[in-house]
């Protein structure tokens, strides 16, 4: 599985774990069918993986990815942006074909070409 997490994202995941009383919990990285372009990223803390998860370890950080999302997330880099205007996770996903103007949702090439 070639999902990567930048060092800045790892630092901020640890900070968020402390802030939200989630130390020791894993970060769920996935997709939900919503948003103006079709999908929206999920990034939330969970106590443990579910049966269909792939568990990825990045030092002290553990990320849970449901196996059904792996193809659409392969090659993704979970980064962190911190500017005057905004701060938060930044996902660079080579599988995504387009994102909407709000920057919150995405679509995939296969969805466009096969009408799924």
C-alpha cells in the first residue's frame, strides 16, 4: 500500500490526538459518497480497526483504510497545510480526476467514464 503521510501531518495528527483526547486511537482515512463532486474524504479518529481495514503504521501514528477504498486512495499523500487563511489536512491523490470549487469533494476517472 503506498499511502504516505508527511512529517508535518504526523506532528499535527499527534497534536489533534491530544486536543481531542484521542491519544492511542487510529486515524480513519477513507471516502464517503457525498459532496458536490461525488466523494468526500474521511479523516477521523477511531478506537480500533474494523475487519475489512488495512492498518498502516507511520511511527506512533496508525491509519485505518477500508479495503474497499484502497484503489481510489492508492498513491495518496496525507499532508498538512498551514497558511494565514486556513490550516488542516491536504490530500494529494493521483487517482482523483477533479475536485469541486469548495475543495472538499472529489471525483474519480472511472466514475466519469463508466457512469457509476
